[in-house]
């Protein structure tokens, strides 16, 4: 008997549309993801892109950073080039903000999500991630923000 291959990307797609709640209420789904790595979190306003990737990796028994810091993913899995990246189990670690420090600076703001595609003509990488416009969705980011591409499995 053969089983279909389940990838992190395939599972992550099931969460598209999960979003933070405005005001004093908080999304139970987002809080569950955050609390997997930090039980003290009580609000969905906490940056949760890394929590989303950690949650998907946890569901599938894959290596994970166990940290809410996006740049913590710079040491998880295997480094691959953007040309080798495939939708499925590859993640993209991005810098955040103007004049962002290089990948060697681990304790700086960042963003992480699942690789979807690259558009070299537009100079963008498409990422499926959490905490993108306060929800799980697919968005484009400038290629110059890519710090690393990692293969989890």
C-alpha cells in the first residue's frame, strides 16, 4: 500500500486564513502554536511566524527550532540554494526592517515561512507563512531580504 507524500507545505496550506483576533480576544489556534514553544505567551499579538513553522514541523515530526525567533531557523535543517528550493519541505528565512543585519546576527528581527516559488523577473520570493498581515497566507517578499533557504527533510 502506498501513501501520498505529506509535506510541511501541504499541511501548512490547511491553515490558510487562520488569523489573529482584534482587541482583547485571542485566536486559540495562534495561541496553541505560540505556547508549543513558550507556555508563558497569553496574547496573539506576539510575533508568531516562527511559531507557525515550528507547529507544522512538530505535527510532522520534523526538526524544529523550538524558538519564537525567526532567525532561529538559520541553524535548523540543511542549507540549500534558492535555485534548489522546492515547495514542500523548504523554508525561507528573511530579514526584517531597513538596514537589517546579516544572517550571522541571530538575535535580530526576521521572518520565516514555507517556500512557494521565486520570481527572478520581479525579484521576489513567494512565502506561505504565519503572521503575514496577521494571518496565515501567501505573500511576496523581495529576494534581497532572503537570509537563507533551509530544507527540513
